[in-house]
C-alpha cells in the first residue's frame, strides 16, 4: 500500500474481510470452561495482542502526521490528506477488528500494511519532496523506497482475497497462490527498483540504483506475470467462496465484494490516468479508503445496513448516469453540428432528451439489474405486475393480493387489516378485529396521502424477505386500496341493511304497541263509554231518568281518561307545534323543561321528515340531559349550513355518555341515517355532552 514520488504510481495492498458467523464470538466455550490459570493466560495474551494492535495504530498515526507535515506546501494538499486518511482508516479498521477478534488475520494485515504504507509511501515521499526542496540528505534514497513500496504492499490484496472472510484458505490447492505471489514479488522487485526506465519517478531525473548488469526488463515481465496471475487467482478464490456462501457469510461477503468491485473498476482507470490528471490520484485514494471501511462494517456491523440496496442503487444510477451522459453528449454533438453556432438550442434539446428519458430508462435499468442480481425481487415484482394487469382486466379480485404476498415471501402468516373509524381495524371480510394488540406478529403500516389506512401483519424474520415485502406493498398499492374500498363499501352496506332492519323492527314493534294499547286501553274505554251512553239512552226512552245523570257523569270521566290515554299513545309523534316550525316546537320543549334551556332555531321551514327528525334529536338530547347528565343548563340549536341542517343539543353535565345498542340514540341514529344524515355524540368525562345531527335540507 504505497504511492511513488510526485509523478509515480500508487497501489494499495491490504484487503478486507468479514468473519464467518462461527468466528464471531470473542470467547469460545473452551475458554470459559478452561481452568482459572489458563483463562488468565489467555486474557493476558489477548491484552498483549490488543496492545500491539494499538501500538501499530499509534505508529501509523505518528508516521502520517510526520508525512503530512513534510508534504504540506510541496505536494497537493488534497492528495496528501486523502492518502493520510486512508492509512489511518486502514490501521483503525484493523485495530477495531483485532479488539473484537484478536487472532483474526485480516486485522493484522490491515495494521501491518497500514504501517508499511505510512512509512514507505507517505513518509518517504514527504521526506523526499521536502529534502529536494530544502537540500536535505537522503532525498534519492527516500524516493527509491517510495517508488518500490507499492510492490510489497500489493501482496496484501492477494492475501486478503485468499483469507477472506474467516482467515482460512478456501482449500489445500490454494496454498500455492501465496508462493506464486512471493516468487513474482521476488522477481519483480529488483526488476522495478533497478530499472533505468524509472527515471521519470525521480526528481533528479534518474534512478540512483539503476544498472544494466541485471536483466531488469525480463525480471519485471516474469515477476509481474506471476504476481498478476496470483492476484487473479486470489480474486477467483473470492468469487468461488461467494458462490458457495449462504446466509450470514454471504451477507458479509457482499460488503467486501461491493467495495472491491468498485475499486477494481476505479483503480485501473486511475493507473492509466496517473500521469494525465491529478484527479486520478484523489479518486484512487477515495476508492481505496472504502475498502477498510466496508471490511470493518462487514466484520463488526454487517447487519446494520442494507448492502443489497446500496449495490442495487449503485448499479442502477451508475448505469443511468453513463447512458444519460452519453445521450446528452451525443445530442449536443449532433445538433451542434446541424445548427452551427446555435449551441444554446443544442444544450436545451439535450437537456430535454435526458429529462424525458430518465424515468423510462431508470425502470428498464432497474429491471435489468434485478433480473441479473436479484432474481427473487425481480420475479416477485413481475408477479405483482401481472396480478395488477389481471385486476384491471377484471380477471382477479383485489383480496387475492394477500395470497400473492404470502406466496412470494413464503410467509403464510401475512394478513392485511384495514383501519376504520378511530383506531378500530377490520379484516378483508369487514369483520372487526378486537385482539390486534395481542397479536404478536410484526406490522408494516400502509399509508396513502399521509394517512394510515391499514397494517400488514407478518412473521418474516429475514431482512431480505422483509425488504421484499415492503417493496411489494408499495408496488401493490392499487390492489390494496381497491380492497380497502370494497371492505368499506361492504361495511356501509351491512350497516344500511342493519339500520333498515332495525327501522322495520322498530316500526313493527311500535305498531304492535299502539295496537295493544288501543285494544287494552282506549278501545275498551270507548266500548265502555258506548255501553254507558246506550244505557243512558235507554233510560231516557223508558222515562227512567233517576240514574241517567250519574251514567252521563261516568261517561264524561271515561272520555277524559280516554283522552289522557290517547295523548300518551301520541307521545313520540310529531307534535302539533311543528305546524309552526322548529322554533316554536323547541321553545315548547324548553318551557316544559325543569332547567334553563336556551333555544336558537331558524324561522325557515324544512321538509316534514327533516323537521320531525330534528325535533326528535332535540327531544332525545334534552331528555338525556335532564335524566342522566346532572346538567344545570342546556342549549338547543338548529343552523342551516352548506345545504345541511345542523341540530345540536349541548349541556354542562358530567359527560361520559356512549352510543350503545338498544338505547334511544340507536333508533335516533337510524332515523337520521334514513334521511342521509349523520349523528355524532361527543361526551368526555366532566366536559359535558353534545349531540349533533346533520340532515340534508337542500340549498
């Protein structure tokens, strides 16, 4: 891990690697079960190893501080700082890995090659540049060390790829690769460091150790062939290991593979552009710094971040950037050639092309990436797309989206609940779900326009399945929304049918009551009155008038009793005061009430059904306030607003009223709902009660 002089190459040689799950526990069972003396020795060994790792980190930090101090003012500041940050990051990652896993080879590789890079590359280069400027001794030697340091550091790449992720080789046949790499290094190092062709890497214009006595060209060619062959073999080892991996090991490998793939694309480009632009050196430093960071995450915190999402987005938006940049440049080139000097039109047209192509191109690239790198996600989204097409064509029911989700994520526990009034939930059949809090399944909220409309219950523990489920819920939003609307429609129809049934039953019960009361009461009295009158009539005809007066007096009393019974039977029917409107009817209610009642009512007239319903709302609210609320005042009001008659009864009572089945409010709710209105009850504890009905009354 090094860079050469002001015009030299730089190649980093330390790699990264995550641990397998089996190596994740710092203290093994055998350590716990060991005798106290042995455990003490092991703890001492661990402390010494941690101390050594901390010492290596400290030396790296000190070397980089010295290197930055020497290089500032004689080298590009961004290049100096970025490579210093890289070495410190590499050493820090190694120390963190060794703190958790003291014997992990990747941690020692990081610490060792970070120190090697800091001393032989950064510090040597800083001293060489400063010595050349200040005429210090040893400038040529420092340049020579710097120019050759990248070859030993390159061995770190090979060792890291071979040992990744558990610190062991993939198999016995891979043991030859490090030997081949060592042989290549032994041949290439003198071929590179003694070659007269390295003159451009030195400020003096010549290699101080150059010689023609050694076939440097042949040594470098053979050595680099072996070295590159070993590097390719180590990469092949990593690929084979990745293809064989499953579960947690694959999740760890993805982190390193992503960072290594990015470096594998960027580093060759920077190698070719090293002498062309200084930006190549900065880009190389950034790409290489990502390697220890990715390795540290993969080993210590691989579960915290969604690497699949990072890889997916990188591939999609990286490809999108390349294609759109090509389209933009091609459009400017073609239109610029055709339009001549009117370059503004060419730029505008190219921008328009890029903007129009962005969305469809992104979709195609996303499908291509999913098809190649995430077959499960691609297949699941294709199934959802096919289901939505069938839904639009009428070949599928929206409720089948639940079966699709269960099948795709292989979780039979997946279910969808929809939120209705308040925080109540219903299932796909509209049945209330009262035990939602007791359900131990995890929940994914479903939101539309910022409002929660339901939840998806599931028992998926795998993070990849969970991400897929969330994506499918997003993609299947149309089907879920249609299913919710159907459930809501079924609930409303069921409520209407139940309301109608209650109205019919109430009407029948009322008819039977009136018939019974008339038969048992007023009808019998009228028959008795008729018989008494006939008896009086008979007495008058025969001249027996002694008892006629008494008979007539009894008939008059019976008539009065019959009138009282008929008045009782008439209770609940619209009073005669409604003939003059709601105002007089409400004021009559207030006059008979045993507590102060304030009445506010319009002088306008409404339909008979509307006025009757409004009157019964006032009667029920006032009756409840008198009987149950312990109120000291009541307000009855009726206001016409936006084509609706809003009737409310408010009191200052104890509150706490609820709308229960079988109460007078239930029948009132049905009466109001029959007219297309709504009835609300607001009654908090110790805050009074307000009963409000909204009835459509036209403009």
